[in-house]
C-alpha cells in the first residue's frame, strides 16, 4: 500500500516508518519538523515526504495514497495544559479536517493514534475495555475523544477509520522522548543514580513499547475490513498493566547502584486505570505485544549509555514542553503570529 504517515519525524513515527517499509508498504511522510532534531544517536533514514503544519494540509497531500496513519499531534499533558487552545486547534480540528480530506480523496483506511488516557479517571482495579465510559482529565486526552467522535461520523462503505488507543509508550527511538514515564525514570536513574517517584506510586499505568505500537498499526493497516471498520482498540498487553511503583522498581533493577525514592509529594494522581487489550488480539489473530517493561528499561539504559545522554539534553532536547519553550517560541511557531 501507499501510506501517508503523519508525524513521521516524531518519537513513534521514526520507529513506525521502517516497520511499515519492511512490511512492503511505500511510506510518504508528513511532519512539521518541530522535533526532527530531537535526536539521540545517529540520524535515522527518513522516508520522503512533506514538511507542513497539520493545519495547512491540502487535498494534494492526501491524494494518490491508499491509507493514512495519523500520529502527528501536540503530544503530552503539560503542553496541553499550557496551551489548551492549540491542543484543540491542532489535535482535534486539524485532525478531523485531515480525515475529511482523506475520505474525499478516496483514501480507504484511516488509522488514528488515540490513547488509553481517554479512560483517565476510571479508577478501581477492574480492567477497562473499549466500551467503558471515557473520562479524560486533560486537554490532550479530551482532544482524542473529540477526534474519535467526529471521525466516526465520516465512516462509510468506502472509508474505514480505525481508532487505536495506545497505552503509554516506552522504549528507545532515535527521536527520543524523555517526558513519558519509563523513559523519564530510566534517564534520571542513569544520570543521577536515583529513581524518584513524586506520586505515592499506587496509580496504575498501562505501558506499551514503541515497536509494539508500530506492529499493531501495521497489522491494522491490512486487517480484514469487517474486523476493524470504525472500531476502537486498546493497544498494549495486560502484562504491562503496572503501578508506578512497579515501573520504578524495574528501573532500579535495570540501573545497578540506583536508589528508589517514592516521595508522594505530588499527591494523589487521578489518572489510574488498568486496561483490557483482548479486542485487538481477537480482531487480528496472532498479534501480541512482545516487549515487557523490564526489557524496555534495559534497552533504554543501554541506549542512554551508548549514545552519551547528558542531563541538559535529557531535560531540554527530549522533553517536549522544554524544547518548544526554550528551543523555539510557542507563540511564534504554533500560534503563527
């Protein structure tokens, strides 16, 4: 298939592009380039594509492709809290506009990167399946719910949207993010010798490796239409439903000599949920996630040490909000004044 991959120069897109190419697809990228230089290690090969703001996408960008995989977004809660209007403008309205353009251009399949954060305030220990109430607690998660609702309305016989609700990502990518929980805890442990948890460690988090996300999207791209058409799927594995304290414990084991400290200073975290991932395995027989939290922690330790991670880069280059605030101007670049 000829696939338009938005966000191909981001954390997940940089991992996903070669997975799609190895599966035999022709990948065309679309990315604003905001995070293209957030690199740890050698610069990876990048598929050809368009450098364009998501809000400026036109019919030309989606013509002559069979499918769209839409990853591009302002992708974390702190940035969403700083500029919720931008989060809704880019993550919601521009995403729905992209889907509409794709449908009108004859694109057959539209895979949307949603998030398990849509269940954010579910609470309790029961596994959360796709038909559970959606209780987003941040502008980022709320924007994902709105896109799912609006793109669902576009589905028809010729246009198949699929909503993949990824668990919290982890693992190495050449375009690294250090502001997601496992990647962050490993970085602090490697750089300071301390695994510091600011909550009480009790909230549940579902985690999934970036490569497993890429494999899931590759599977959904070619899955039977009747199995995936206009459906939402949680992406991850029940084995990686873990508490923050358990994540920190795996990090402490992966970094010899590090010390685990749970301070509880941040107070109670309303985001606590365990997720049921069975629906996707049933829709795509044979699919399962391969990476454990332990495997991911060891991989990150090795990459951070191999490529000489510095405290400055960890805090500035690989933290999305810091990069936007210090490397460029949020107002000038995102508000386009």
